[in-house]
C-alpha cells in the first residue's frame, strides 16, 4: 500500500480498493487530477524559488525542493508500505546526506486543512525518518490565496501518528479483502476516476442516492424505515412516506411526493410532467422574435471566466448550420475589450431574452454590468432578460435521471458533443494548457466545447417548448 491508497481510503474505501486491485480499463482519466497536479507543481515551484528537482539524487545534492521521490519500507506486522511525498523541503538538521534534512509537504486547495493532509504528512514522516536517519517533528501544508503563498506547520505528535497507524491497519485489511460497498455519500463520486464503474452497479442495485435530492442521511433514514432501493421507493405510498420524513418538518409531504415521483421516473425510464402552467407558452412567446443562448467557461478557483459564448437564434426554424456562434475570450489583459463585446452583443437586440442553463451565466453578466457602472435600473432590466432553463426544467418535469446537469439532460435528449468525454473541468484543463504552452489548438478545443454547450442548451429549450402541452 502507498500514500495514494491512504488518501483514497480516507475519502472512500471502495476507491482505495479499486486503485489497488481494480481493472484499469474501467478507470476514466480525470481532468481534476491533472489540474490539481499542475497547480501543485506551480505553487511548489514558487515556494522553492524554482529550485525543484526529482528523485534520490536531488536529496543527495541537497536541493531545496524534491519531488518524484518514493521510499519503500516495512511499517509493522510485516506490512510493506511505500510513500510518495508530494514535496520534500530542505531544512536545517542532520541526516545521511549531511548537515541538512527534509520535511514532507503537501499542497492544499481551499482554506481547510483536512484529515487527508494531516494523515499524508504523518505517514510520509514515518518512512522518511528511518530512510534519512533524522527525526521529523513537523510537516508543511502549502497553499495559495490572493496570489500569495501560505505556509502552515503541522506538528506530527504521537497521537496523530497513532491514528494514522490505526487507519493503515484498516486500509491493509480493506486491500486484502473483497471490494467494499459503494459509498452512501455519492456527492464525493463526481470527480472520481471510478465513477462510471460504480454508477453502473448503483443503478442495477437501485441505490437510493441515485435519486435526485436524496443524500446519504436521507437514504439512511429511508433504509431504517424499510425502503432500501429505488424500486421500493417508487411503489411507496406518498402520504405514508411523508409521515416518515419528519426531519423535513412542514415540507415532509412535498419531499415525499418528489422522491416517489423521481423514483418512478428513474425506474420506468419515463419523464413525468409536474406543471401545466403557462410557463412554457410564455417561453415560446418571449423567444418568438429571436433570442440568445449564453454559456461561459470559468476557473472557479481563480474566479475568472475565460470564455463567453453566444449563440444567436433569429427564429426557431433556423437550421443548426446557419446559427451564428460568437466566442469571446476573456484574457486578463483585455478584460475591458471582452466586456465591451458582450455589451455590444446584448444591446444589439435589446428585446431578446437570453437563455442559459444554471445560475452562473446570469451572475457573471450582473457582475460585468456592475464593473461597467451600470445603474440599478439598467442592471435590473438586463437581468430580467435572462431565463434559466435549469430552473425551468426542474419546475416543469421530473426526468428519469440521477441529476439535472446540462450534460445529463441533453445526453438523455440524444445530444452528442463533437469531442468525446468532455466537461467543464476538461475545458479548464485545456485553458491551463493554453496558458502554459500558448498552443492555439487548446483554444479551438475550448471554443468547440462551448459551442456544443450552447447547442445542448438549445436542444433542452426545444424539448420544453415541443412538450409544453403534454400531460401525465
């Protein structure tokens, strides 16, 4: 076992087991992992003043920062282990290499130092101590906020080390046994490389957390009341279920109805209409004279929207190949220029609504309007043009899906992206690659992806209008 298995085990026992024994053909490449590695290297490089080198030779030469170093050893009870410290940082002391020694360091994304960081440092220190023949009293957590490197010292006391040893024993037991059950907290699965593998099994076995709105706590409450799978939930009496959902207080019957209807749709594969109001008729009227589809690509950690994409639709009968798509790149040194282009587009057709999927796009435009010193009245008028199809869909339909994300819904409608296995995080990965290499091919990939996102949003709008009069 190694430090990567420990990291996985803290998040999900099954992930650790799959990382160790799973068929690699079932694993999917993760852009999150790649982005994390790039950010990690950039921050470590800055922290070590670019003096970062690889492997054992780097330690022997006494370089400031060392990466790519593996140490194997026996921990206890004949358990073999391997550490792969994210970074070793040179400090004063005495070791087999001379009048210096190394401390383990980890990279932290966000403000919170987690158990994962602490355990990684403590585990690394155990084998590193004996290898370099020098005591390690502390480890380092390195992060970056507001373009400033932050350093936190973690004292690796006996209590922490004992905790890690106990977890390592559990990890070893897990890796030697059968594949663990799928975790109940499926929110953790969204960026996991084994997600598709587990999703298939979860659907076959009717996992309750596959039902939109049901998290691990609600699932546990349902299981205690004899509702152990989606099929049972789908056939349950809504009023009786409401009585069992006391934790939702006055919303318990509303929640019960939503859960049962969602389970019915999910198990049958059939969508369920929940609103026959005139909302969709209003959507058709508002868009009859033309409209925009709007989608952005962003780096949330950097709080930077790097691409704004507009699809111009003059009327509903325009052929897809005749639609005008305009991408606006938001490079940090030409922010004002990109803002000017956005305003130009939006105000070239002042009466047109702007269709988007999710709240991000509307928030981004309001922030741009504030940056450009628009008056409150102008901001309100602009914001009123935005129609969120995600909210619209959720109010109108219960779909046979585990979530209502753009990819999930549009894939169900038969939409296909030009590039395979794409996502917002992959677009961000391409953006980071473009910034590093300045290779235009990455920009082309991002622009094609964003255009497809706009077309996927359009397909959802078409579905809403086409099925406006459908009743269950």
